[in-house]
């Protein structure tokens, strides 16, 4: 999969979209409008005394009313019945086939913040369960009740959600990264088909139903954002195009069901980390028209216009940011969550150690692999594999394993393409990310030898220029001899 092939495949995926209801035109944050029936949207005002065609008007606010204009997100929905029309919510018992796998009654307490580097073997498929029950909270930080933090999930489902059910998260926006299988998602605002190599974002509160496409099991990753919303990163000196371009995001067209007589739907709500259910006598998917800038959207990673060094050294991985969610409390340029990808790309930097450098980061780095082999890590069994994951927490050292270092530091540096057929990604957060009990133990996928295998075998190449002719072992002895080897350093 060369860069060009990657784009060609994205174009093919776009053409396959003909059978679904996708609108291709979306600068994020721009107001869009969509009518499934002509005239469903009122002209010139949002809330006329009587909405067109006997519809109800409902406003969906994704930010505070008073958020600044360039951050304000809302949509106006014109629907057959308003979403308030349902019976009381009741907690979903743990015994239910729809319950959450990772309920979180004392949310802040069940994250284990540990400084070890962690890596997981590929997560299993689960053919028995549907979307809600398939959500495994693996890591995260913060608290949805405080609208602060993130949750990271692995999902693996083998069945569609039952008919006449819908789900929403009151806790945050879901950024969904399919690794296997296609999600056929009906949202209040229309349908979205999301395949591996595509991602989608379903903002907080929007109701949806997940069906498996062609009965194929699904598996993937989710980042839930408890605060704010994703946006495109600023491009600075790069200019007005590159990375993910706003023109490539896709949103659904309005599409509705008429089901409001002698019918019963179950609405599931993830709220404060717990799951609730309510019955209602009409479908939640009855929005005939909508307009606004708060909507679900998807993006094909094959369209990402990758930038990199054409002289020496490689830029920080932030150059691969697809979407970012700023954390205003942590200072300018700091994100509560960045979604970063590592696409196939040319490496041409001269006199440069081309893999990622050894690194400690104030940000936490959770990585996953959609397909192929990541260029900085050994692949195959026991390595970093598709459907697996890794976590390098705040200030936990990480970097290439021994084999990668030895090869990259001695190889001839001809232009080379890396990441062919591969797509790794990173959820990066300023927060210290903790791991759940499921992530540490229940899933039984943690590679206990990860650190030992990766960095234990690293060789000492140090040769003390002042002790000419000593072997590595002797040089090491010299360093540890208790003598002060400090000297004045020049700036390099
Ligand atoms: Fe790093």
C-alpha cells in the first residue's frame, strides 16, 4: 500500500458509498443542512409557531449557549416527536445482555495509574454480543461527571444491536476507529457506514443504532472525549492545505423512519459511566430535517496528506495529527486528546536516525494498529500486532526495540518507504492515563515481558574518548567507578 495506493483505495471506498446516504461536503464547524422531505426546514427562522409538515422543533446544543461564535456547536432538528417523549430511565441490570462490560460506579477510583510501559496482544473477537455490551473500557483519566478527561475502549461485537433499540453517550464524544468489520450506523441525523481505514465521530447525546454490515464481526478502538469536541489542528507555516483537509470529512443526510403507532423502542443511555434504559412509543430516528454544525461525521484515513522531513531529523509526531481536542486548562497547544496516525510514507532524511527517537513525554501515548506492521517495533507474535495496543504513560521511557535500533543506526540511508500496508495510530493525552482492571487482568492480553524484550537487550555502544581502546564492558566499568566524569558542555 503505497501512499498513492492508499489514496486510490480511499477513492474506491468513496465510490462504494453510492448505496448509502452520505453527503460529501463538510468543513468541520460549518453549518450544514439536510432535508429528507422538501420543505422540512423552516426558512429564515429556527422555531416558527408551527414547524413545517407538522414536525416538532428541537434544539441540540453541543456547547454552552454562550460559547464564542467560533466554538459554538448546535443543531436544530425537525422531527415527528421530540426526544423528551419517553418513560423514566431505569438502571440496566448487570445480568442484561445489553449491560456495560465496564460499569464505573466509582469512576475515578478504578483507573490504575502505573508507570510501566504496557503492551497488549490482539484483543479477541466476541461473536455473542452487540455494540453496547462489547464496549470494554481499557484505560482513561478523569470523570465524565466533571466533564473532564478521556476514556479508551476496545470493542468487539458479533451481532447487530437488537431491532428497535438505540444508544447514546451522555458522557462524551465517541471517536471510533474500526480495525475489523464494517459498522452500519443509523444516527438521528442519517446513516454512516464506517469501514476499517475510516474513522467516525459521534458527538455526545446523538442517538444511534449499530448494525453489522454483511453479518461480519467487528472490532476496533474508541476514544471517548468527556470535554469539548474534536477539531482540525492548526497548520501554521504548513499553510492552508495538508494533513486532514476539511473537504474530506463526510456527514450523513437526513433519513427517517415512520414508526410511532403500536410500537416500543428501548433507548440506552451511558450516563456518568453507568447504563440506563427507557422505553418509548416511537422511534428516535424520526428527524426529517436538520441544520447546524453539531453532527456525526466520518473521515477516510487514506485521504490524509502526510508531511515529513526532506532534509534531516524527523519532525515531532504531532505532524501526523488528524484531529485534536484542546485542553484549555493545560496551556496553549496542549490537547486532552490528539488522534494521530502513522501512514505509509517516504523517509528521505539524511544522516538521521529515522525511527522514533527514545522518548519520555509529559503526554500519555496509547497506540493501536489497524493493519500491517509498525516501523519502530517488531511485528508478529509477542510484538505490536494489529488489534493489539500499547500505553506509554506520562514520563515512561519508550522507543525502538534493540533490533530496530541496531538496524536503523547502521543502515545505508537511501530514500525508503516505511509503513507499507500499515496504519498505526495514537490517542495522545496530556492526562496521566490509568488502566482498568479489565485492561490489566481480565482481558489477559498484557505482554508481561514487553519491557524486557524491547529494551533489556539494548547494547552499550559508549566509548569513552578519554579511555582510548577500552572495550564496552571496561568503558562501562569506568563510568560506574565513582569518579566524577562531568565536564563543561558546549551547545551542540
Ligand atoms: Fe513517544
